[in-house]
C-alpha cells in the first residue's frame, strides 16, 4: 500500500538546515545508504516526490545532477527554471490536489514529501502524512529551518543507528 513519508535528516534539536539553508553539519556525516532506514531501500519504493521551493533551489545550487526519476512537484509562487529532461512540475495547487496527482502517478509506490518542515506540516494538516523517517545527526544547531512545526502524535515503529545517525521511523497517529 502506498504511504506518504517524510524522509529527512535533522539535528537533535530539530532543525533540517541552518538559518542560511546550509547542510554543512549533515553532509560530512558517515552513513550507510543501504543500512537501517537508509536512503537506498527507501528511494526504490518512491513513486512521486513533493518539495518546497527552498529545497528545490538548494538541490539545484549544490548538486550537479538531478537524480530523481519519478515525477516531482515543487511548491512555489514563483516562476522557477526547470530541469532539462526531468519531470519537475511547479505548482501552486493545494496539497490535497497535489497529493491526489502524486498518488495517481505513483500507484502502489510511496510518496516522499522531502520538506521543508512547514510543507510537510501542510500535508499533515490535511491528514495526508503517514510516516516520518528521521536520521538525527549528532549536532545541535540552536536555530534554523524547523523539522516539522506542528503538534502531532506519533508512534515509534523502529529505531536503529546508521553510521553517525540515530534513525527512527514513526507512524503519524490520527488526530481528532
Ligand atoms: N536535512 C534534510 O534532510 C532536509 C530535507 C529537506 C530540506 N532540507 C533543507 O531545509 C530547508 C527548507 O527550507 P524551507 O523551510 O524554507 O522550506 P521549503 O518547503 O523547501 O520552501 C519553502 C517555500 O516553498 C513554497 N511553498 C511552501 N508551501 C507552499 C504552498 N502551499 N504553495 C505554494 N508554494 C509553497 C514557498 O516558496 P515561494 O517563495 O517560491 O512561493 C515557500 O517559501 C532548505 O534549505 C532545504 O535544503 C533539508
């Protein structure tokens, strides 16, 4: 069954990037992509992706290639440049509409909401978030872009070390 998952790495005080959108605190960490809750097995099951424009712009600024082969929706109110040869769809539609389109594209595969935290919160506001998989890096940042600025009740499904990260998988519990 298709699940909507927030797969992310965070500082232990709950930030996914510095105030200046740097990931320097994360990119130096040793991890095993194919280890517990690693990126390798996760991405194999993903059939559609959503992200906010700051995350998209970080990827375009910092990575030489666009490695996603599945359709990707980028939420923005601006006119951003796409990626040649890639299925990138800029949108201002509601998360409910985009989630429906993602499910149609993904079939039985999972949906990955990459971030940032508030966009994931918008999916959660509409009860469209099923799971959170977070790898905690051994660092505090003190300030930055928040992991998930909402109050949600979660159930711990799994936790394990992966290299320097402490990884945990949670089910998002229904709210009243
Ligand atoms: N540590 C990790 O694993 C991880 C994972 C993901 C992201 N990150 C990083 O964390 C940072 C996240 O940045 P962020 O918190 O600013 O989040 P973001 O979600 O990437 O970008 C926020 C922007 O998305 C657009 N947006 C959000 N909701 C929208 C909606 N409903 N409709 C239309 N547009 C919408 C708006 O852009 P416009 O101004 O264009 O309208 C908004 O300013 C980035 O630096 C990213 O690289 C880290």
